[in-house]
């Protein structure tokens, strides 16, 4: 098919899906009402995907919303159609309080879906103005991920999280600021709790749903959970092959490359026998996590999802690897007596794998061209869930298996990946409106059942599956391998040498 015909076919497909995604208005439940001003910062794949959901499920008018973004990726005209105000501006350290400050006050809401705008600066401004806040990852100002004058430890997500959480005491009891609440970080913290309760039920642990952090930690320990992977396999594919010199992905390419260039990080479990040869502890903060002295873009681990089976994913650093490990830590005095190892094990779409291969070969110098695939996706699913290992039934995966076709039916302007992010952005906003004075919170501290209730209609099939898979399966048969046969759940066994 000629290039233009192909493009037209993709657009027609997306338009038809958009139309199909518009059931009778009465079918959309309004979860809450909002009367203030809402400022959305950034209007990329997630901003564009979440806006229709906000208008669908929150009783408010489009005229209450302003989008601030430095580029108009075709969004300006769409926004005008919606009746939303568009301000074309790049937020910087110098103009932040002037540009954003005049647009927010007590009871307003900032929805940060940008890259390169420091979350901590936004949180401080919101707290000072009395506005609510949500983001999907803790972003620094430009260069924060790749400043060679910073130590590896200070370029980590551990450090970004530590700096954000330091604002807690300063703004105790202030307006709710939800930190890092997309799919992962975000939704996966709620999946972990649901998965633990399912394992408890299936293994004869009679428990009431814990109501405290200590209670959740004790349940994780009593179930014997040693390792938690955020195990994700994205099989969405465009008919147009990746070209040499371009990065193709199903969500933010800048976001992915930035976090992929950070050190591989993981919550470090108390069952681990030895620190990896390149593993380092931080000399500040909660001590729940370590980092490897290498970027996540070329650090692989073995993992498993129900549809894909065994595969290798990348340890891209994420807030949830640290927050979950920290949340479930039990202490004996100062010493951690229980903590699971937690990290991301991500297989992005195949065209992103080729893009990563290219960028790694050029020592992380990013390609000049980017292609975010949404309308042109031909097929595939995003299988995103949590894999809890070490308990009586071995391994248990719980998560969403959302296909591109179903995503298109459920909501406009989305692919499967973005919808898995946009649903928890929506639920995080609603939760914040329902709990407006909670101060700074992470996903782990929010009501998981309320968030899941709001997200579920947008996640496609959400399934739980047990498996006898371990990272030792099929190992050491043809070549000698550095494995610990006595404990399958050691990080050493998961890591791809
Ligand atoms: N938690 C999760 O599951 C999850 C998943 C996907 C993305 N994210 C995060 O969400 C954020 C948005 O992702 P995306 O896929 O929409 O990214 P994107 O790259 O598609 O869009 C980013 C947007 O930020 C805007 N922007 C860049 N610099 C800006 C500035 N200085 N001021 C204002 N706006 C600016 C861009 O113009 C663009 O509109 C990223 O931080 C990403 O890492 C989180």
C-alpha cells in the first residue's frame, strides 16, 4: 500500500474506533464533581489519552481546563474542539511561578503529564497555592537524569524519590499531592495488594484485608513473598518497520530513554545472599533499594507473564521498585527483618527493542527521529502485571492483558499502553478529590480497592495465573552458568549475565 493510503487507512481505523468508543453518555458514570480550575502540564501520549476520560467521569466543564505544553502535536485544534484552553509554553525554572502560579489557587488541580518539569518544584508551588497535584513519575528539570557531575546514586530514582518525600514534613496536612500514579508506578501497587489477598485465599491463609503498612508487610512476609517483578510484555506493532535512525515506541520516547539511561535499580530483599558485583547501596535515605553501576537500557532479567511465558525484560528503573520495597519492609529496631526484592522487568514492543539496540550501540546518544505509535498500530496487547514469587504456590502473575482493539473500543486517543496509564491517572485524580487533605502520598498509601474499582473498566481482561516457572528452568544444560540451585529466588538467578 502506498504511504499516504496506509496513513489514511490508519486514521480511518482510529476514527471508526473513536466513534465506537462513544457509547450513550448515560453509560459513563460520574465518580465525582469538580468545580475548580484544572491545569494539565504536557499534552503527549498520556495527556491526550486522559483528557477524554476526565471529562467522561468527572462532573466538570471543559472550560475549567487549561493545557500548558510547548508544542502543538496536533493537539491544539482538538483541544479547541473540546473547549479546553491551550497555552503554548515551555515551563522552566525561571517562568514556572509566573506562568503556572497565576493559573492556580486554593482547591484547583495540577495534572502533571510532562517531561522535563521538576515534580518537586510543581509540588512546592501547589502546596503554597493550596492546589491538588498528581504526576505519573518524579521528573527532574532537564539534565537531571544525565548530569555527569552528579554521582550515579544522585542520578537514581531513589534520590528523586527521597527528595520528593522530603517535602512531606514541610507540607504535612497540606492539599493532596499524588506522586507517581500511572500504570507503573501507580496501578501496579494496587495490583500487588490484590494479588497478595488472592494468594492468601488460595493458600489457606485466612486474613482480613490489612489496614496498615505494618499489616501489609506482615502478610507479604507470612506468605513467603521474596521477589516481585513488574512483568510487562508489549506486543503492539505497527505495519511500518522501524527505520534506521528513529526510535519507535508505544509511549513517551523521551521518558523511556531518560529512565533507561538511569542506573538499573531494585528494591533489595532481605533474602538476598550477596550484593551483585556491580551493586551499590546508597549512603542516604530509607536504604530499601540498591542500584547497579550500569544503565537499565542494557540490563536484562528473566521473567514470566501468562501469555508470553518466559522472556527477558529490562530493569528500567521505576519509582515502584523502591516504594513497594520500602512499603513492605518490616524492621527489628533499625535492621530490616523482611523486605522483598522488587523491580521492573520490561519487554517493550519489538520495534522499541530494535530502537534500544541502536541507541545502546551509540552509547545512549538518542536518535534524531521519534515515532510514537498509536493510530498506526495493527495488532498486539500490553500484558502488564505483577509477578509475586517465593510463596507456597511458586509464582503468581496478576494484571491486565489489554489489546489494542479493546483499548480502541474503550477510549479515544489511546493505545493499550497509554490506556493502562490513563485509567490510574483518572483514579488518582478522583481519589485526591475525595481525599483532598492527604498531603504527599504514593500509590502504596492510597485506597487500592477504590482505585481498582475506577480503573477496571479500562484494563481489558484482568487475570491472576499461578505458574511453576522459576528462573532456573532450562538453565546450565549446555553451558556452565553462575546459578544458585538452592534458592531459585536469588537475584543472581534472574539476571542475564
Ligand atoms: N507511571 C506510568 O505508568 C507512566 C507511563 C507512561 C508515561 N509516564 C510518564 O508520564 C509523563 C508523560 O508521558 P507521555 O508518554 O505523555 O510523554 P510525551 O513525551 O508523549 O509527552 C510529554 C509532554 O510534555 C511536554 N513538555 C516537554 N517539556 C515541557 C516543559 N518544559 N513544559 C511543559 N511541557 C513540556 C511535551 O511537549 C509533551 O506534550 C512522562 O514523565 C512519562 O515518563 C508514566
